[in-house]
C-alpha cells in the first residue's frame, strides 16, 4: 500500500487516540461528580490552606493565573471570562442532573444578587447536559440570572492544570481574584453562609 493510501488511516488513528485521551480525562473528572467534596492540595507547591470542609484558599502571593474560558452560553451567545477582567469571578460548575447542584442553586442566585455592585461576576459552567434546554429550565426554576457556559463534553474543565485549584468534581466552585488569579475553590455544595465565606475575603482584598 502506498504512503498516500496509508496517510488517511494514520490520521484517523491519531484522531481516535486524541479523543480517547480527552474522554479518559473527562471520565476521571466526572467519576467524582455529585460527591460531598473533600480536601485536595494538588501539586506544584501552591501552598494551599485546606480545611476538612473541602474548601481551599491560596495566599495572594502564591496564586496562579486562571485560564481564559471562551465558548457559548446556554442560548448560543458568545461568552468569555475576558469580558469580566478586573472583577472577582465566582465560577460554579454544575449540571441539571446533579442533586447537590439543585440544593445549592438557590443560594448562588441569592449571593449573586447580594454581591451586586461589588465588582463581582458569577458565571456557571454547565456540563454533561446533552441538551441545553434542561439547563435553561434549571436556571429558570432556581432564579439564576447570571450566564453559564454550555459545555456538555466538559472540555472547559480541562483548561485548569492540576495543582492550581483545578475542578475535581461536580458541583465545584472556583473564585478568581481581580488580578485574574485563582484564589479559592470549593469541592462541595455550598449554602449562602459558606458561599459568602468563600467569596467575601476575595472581595475585600485591595
């Protein structure tokens, strides 16, 4: 068989291998979906301050840059975290199929309203929902008005390197400071009190 005939087969094999690699990484993440969370320090000497409640924070001097997330929201409109530079970002990873996500949703809607005017932007990452309709209905049911990325395959979650407060399940919540650096992470569902405890110290930073 000529090299020209072999090339498509090699290219197809390479594409399949790449898809399997991404799929394996996503499967590993989703295996922890809808869990209770826990402590995790990751690696890379990030100097986490971790509590047994599944919340980790990083001192300002030791923080890493958060990745830029770009995609579409639940209605198909373009969405990027770059649109909110200079604000504290609260990024909640959720799925309409996830019971703990349903438990915490009303508190996210509440605290998003309570922190308006404080240079804070809440953003969701909806993942593993095969159709956006169920996610849109979820947000309507719980009064969520801030935007969410529609990320059914979970590819946005792979933009976070291990050891920099990367997401490790669903629901997870990440807080990005005004300098665009990862400041805090929760690996569990949150209520209004615990969400304020996660976000308010970053809001208060100068």
